[in-house]
C-alpha cells in the first residue's frame, strides 16, 4: 500500500496537469473496482452513502460519515477526496475540529461547502463562509491534504454568476486549493469561473448523460475549457439505483424477471473480487 503521504502528493500532482476524472463510489466494492479500472483518484459521495443507509442526502451524522470515509481510504491504494459537506458545523472552530478528524482518516483531499442547510438562508454570509475556509486551511496545515471550497449557489437557486465568482475568489484567497461550483450549467460560466480563480484548479460536476448543456460531454471537452478535475457526485449511485428500482418494480408489479437481463453474472463478480483481494 502507498503511504498516506505518497497518496496526498500524488493527488496534488494530478491537479497540476491536464484534466482527470474523479468518480464517486459509495461502498468498498465500488471503490475497489474503480481502482482496478485505472482511475488515479476517487471521491466519496454524501448522497450515494446516504441512500445506501436508507437516508436522504445530508442526513448522515459526522461519526458515521467519518467511519465511511475511513473505510474507503483503507480499501484502496488511491488518493481519496472526502465529500465533507458543510464540515458538520456552522462555527469555524467546530468546522476546524471536524476537519482535523477527517484528515486523520487518511484522505488526500476534502471539500467544504457554503450551504448552511437552512431553507430561509441557504448560504452562509460570505464573511462567515470565508472564515470557515480559513479555519479548515489552518488545521490542514502542511499535511498535504487538498482543500476544495464549494460555492453552492446554483444548487440553492442563486444563479447570478457574479455572486458565484465573488464567493469562489474569496475562498481561493482564504486558502482553498481547488474551487468548485456544483450545478453550473453553461459553458460560458465555466470559462468565466476558470479565468476568475486561475491558476487554481476548478472541479466540474457532470452528473447526467447530457453533460454540460450538451456542450461538455467528455473529459477532453472539460479540459479544453481549462477544467482540471471532473467529479460525478451521486451519479454512479443513481445509475445503480436506477437498475435496482426498475427490476424491483417489475417483480412487484408484473411478477416478471426482465429487469435482471442486464445483471452482471455472479461468477464474474466472484472472479473480480477474488482478484482484487490478492
């Protein structure tokens, strides 16, 4: 197994050149398979893990999420980026304490979002949001963990690109290594965001088959826009749930087994994970 230090150094290196995909498994088997496919890094997904526990996204507690993150880190030899939601606290000091615990799991990176979780005021005021990133940066220190700051504007209905850029620039100045605006849809907005925080890298979320307004449908497309990292959030989990739901509904409503037609053979999975264990 590579050391934690080596994985963190490798993760930094990935952000310094070209564009890479960072898929999001929600369990150990998925993480191992993605490693076998040759991905250079993976990330956890708060949504995927929550769904696997029978919970909506955002409902998993800190201790459970830390346990899950550690399981994924321990399962593979790859750098792992943690979807650490809003740091599981509002106050910067509490965010710092929780980030310190996340760093202890061995992650190579983690993200902190500015979504407060409150319907009446879904985004933290910018000053508080900046202080939260500063607190995370300080506790990460020289550990080598990549800090990604997320501006959640698009996900809560704030669509003004100037506000997105204002927040991302502030987070970059506060010490974030990578910037991320999930929900961004327009090609021109991606170009603006990349230019606004350069030379720091941008993470782009692609979570459906249509890509980004039909214009970014491959990693190469994203790279041409200056994006350094593409994640898929809960998309792989939702794809798996799509197959499960279709098959289960057919069995329940029609009494048929057609939904099993695309299932991976038991023998293939047995062979896969027997090889992975070696």
